[in-house]
C-alpha cells in the first residue's frame, strides 16, 4: 500500500459444491477493497479462483461419473461465472490445476525442504478402504463409520512428509507482537496467538493414498496436502498470470487476504510459517470476516442450508445485493441473510433514501433552472466541510478494514442531503425571486453533494453510481476519490434525469 500498489485476494473456492451466497460475500468484499484502492490511484491486483485438488473433489467426481478434471472444469466455470455476475473486477482467476501453479507448489516445498524443515514421519487417520481415503474424526458417521458408505472405518498409519511447523512458534509469536494489525479484527489475532501458544505440532504436508493432487517433487508417489497446495496460490498466481511480467516483485507481499473465520488457522499460522521457511515475505494483513447465516446457521452444502444469490440479482439487481451484504453483514462478524431484511433495505434505503434523492435533485434542477446546475454561489462551507470530512473518514475506515463502517459513513451523507432538501424547501424558495441565490446554492449543493456520494458508494454499487453521475450531467468515469473534492465537478452540468435507480419490485406471487 505504502509503495502505491495494493494486492487483495479472496480465498480460492473449493470445487466440491455449487457456489452460494457465502462465496459471493467474500468476492464482493474483496472487490469493494480493490475498487476503493483503484479510486485512490493505486496499482491494484485482485485475485480470486478455485481450489481443485484433494480426495473430496475426486470422490464428488466419481459419484457423478466424471474424471476429477472434468468435475473441476465444470465447477470452476460456475465460480468464474458467479464472479462475473457479481461484477468482481479480479485481474486473474487462478485454478490450482494450472500448470504454472503446480510448478510453484513444487518449487516452494523444495525450498522448505532445502531449509531443513521437511522430514518423513508417520501419519495416522480414519481410513475407508472403499473410498481409499482418510477422514477427520469430525467427518465420521455414527459409530466411526464412513460418511459415504456407512461402513466402519479403520485407524491406519502411513508414511508422510512433515513440515516442522513447531519450529516456527517463536517467529510466529514475534510476528503477532510486532504487527498487531496482521490479523483483523484484533480478537482473531488473539485467537491465532493462543492457538500457537497452546500447541503447535508439525504438519503432515503429503498424502500417499490420493493421486488427485500435486506430486511431491522428490517422492512422486505422494501428493502435496491440498491445503498447502491451495495456500500457495496467492503467491504462484503472480509468477505466471502475465507471461513475461514479474508481478511477484511488483505486488508481493499481498496487502490483504480476505477470508472467513473458519480458515484463520491455515492463513494466520500455517501460511506465514511456510513462507518464512521458504524465505518469502509474509502477507501484510488478513481480513477475517464472519459467516453469512441463514436461520441462525452457517450455510453449508452438508446441511443444504444455502442461499443462491442469483434470484436476488435477477429481482433487485447486482448493486442491491452488493449493498445489502456490505451493509447488513458487519464486516468481521457473523450476520444473517433474510429475504425480508433484503426487501426492507432495498425499499427503505436504496429506493427511498438514495433513489428518491436523485429524482428530487434532478427534477428540481429541471423545473427551476431549465436543467442546468447553477454555479456555486459559495455559501455552503459547512456542507463542503462535511463532504471532505466524510471522504477522510471513509478512507480511515477502509484502511482499518472496517468496511461496514465506511459504508455507513458514506450513507450519512445521503441522509444529510435528504435533510437539506427538507430544511431549505427549494419549492418555497422558487416562489420568491428575491431568494434566487439561495435556490442556486441549494441546487448546487445538492448536486455536488450527490456527486460526492456517488464516488464514495461506487466501490459497493458501481453501476448505480455511474448512473447517478450521468443523471447529474457528470462523467460517469470520474470516480477517482480525489474527484470527490467539493467543487471538482464539471461546471455548468446539465442534468439528464433517468429511470428510477431502484425501481419498485412487485410483490412476489405467493
Ligand atoms: Zn467410504
């Protein structure tokens, strides 16, 4: 960030199930960060993609009569399509089956081995012979049975390659102590620290009973553990995304890894230790968010408790979904997705507060000033100061990764402008020719304030904000944060009232 570049990632999504709104949430929030930093004129790189190896994928594929590769291709395409639908501006979409990624995984584990951190050891787990796979204790059925076959599993040990993770106890504790903002919110940093303090055991980083994975370069009978393979994507993508360009020296270390709290240990403990071992700089920050809950529970394929974002996009538009998630699910905490809550925010905030404000401003400029926004008579210093203050506050909240607060601050300006309409009552001013200057001031201030609002909300609702700019007679591409400065708008703009920004959505037939 300090060097003018900003590199942000989402987790890569595991291709053993269809995408749902939890995936959409991570992608949207990382996109908000990417867009905001582009507004600041930074050189931004935004990465997302899919995690495609491992026995779960191989088994899901087999159940569907597909090869793992066919299955990964099909599911990866679904995640890619969702990203496009969400209007995510990722610069690359990584797949862990990419040859470029596989090569870097092998090179990186070789570096860890050269550092003396890899050794051969014995790994034990619950094994199903029919599946030819190990299961974690938590995944087992009643009475220690295979979750697929329902038959008893057996405890099996195999020779694996281990990473000397325990040797990184002190370096990790030093990292947390020196960089208190390494993981946000701060209680997640404490959680990572506690887990390291309590116990940090060596990690098995290979499997011998699986073949759908990256072969261990010095022992091709084994594949690299799928999590180790997956984490390396954040670094590997930079090495081959743009052939001939050295993106690693330009963007690494990553500025922000966005993720849900269940994968904190992988990102906050294992990943930095792997990088330290390989002699690569650790990422700057991890932004850990909560779960998008449905009916008080986490969405998951296992429970079938999932929300498909597509019907909401079709009904309300993508910006409404982006806005609802960014606003309703406080970034860093769990939040609940409900259709009622969505509808309420849509009609109360988007349609009434923002959509109506735009309508009122453009129609008053048309009616009272023949469609031309008046020049600034220069009497609204307080509002100008409020806009400037809001821009600074939004930037500070985004820098603190408090994305919901940033949105709330920007929304405060929407409410202030609505208040201004009521206080100044332009329809009254328009009746008195003596008060023409006051009317000019009011119309100018509303148009200029709304332009700043459009710039501040653009990372969350890009399409709608560009429509606001166009309706105000401004260049929809002028969304740089610097352009939010009071008075920076195009002078003598002519409004171009458009259709409703957030049209009324008919009640769904029951
Ligand atoms: Zn089985």
